[in-house]
């Protein structure tokens, strides 16, 4: 898709949490998952992804473990913690409120 979207400030954490909501993934898997579920609109660069993952890990929202990939390579897999699941719910609700308010403003004549 030629019209890739730039992520608004502060949304990467939410997207990563959402990507990890159903299964543990390694960094490349997270990037691919977001690319897939956004219908090619989001391309998360490694330079943004890994600092965000480390930040989420420090906050206790994700935990990491080393494992072997499908290609027999070692990779760090990330998964949501209980606190991460709660944070995902909070962030999704906040995002829904924000986008509803923005829609009201944009739809006003």
C-alpha cells in the first residue's frame, strides 16, 4: 500500500499490546502481525519497536523469554502479563473515547 500511515504519538504501545493479546510473538512477528491486521497501513520499524518493547517490559506490561522460532532460530518472545491485559483494556477504552470525540469535532459543520 503506497499510502502507509504515520502512527500518531503514543499509539505504538497500544498496538503492541493488542498484537500480543492472543499469543506470544517475537519482534519480527509483532511487526508482521500489525502490518497484517492494519491491512498493510502500518509498518513498524525495528528502531521504534524494540525500544517500545523494552519500555513495556520495564512497566511490567509484557514479559520476555527466549525460545526457538519455527525456523530453528533463537528469538525473544514477548507476551502480555496480567497487568498488560488490564492496561490494554484501559488504552483501548481511552482510544475509543478519543476517536469518538474527534469524530464529533470533524463531523461538525
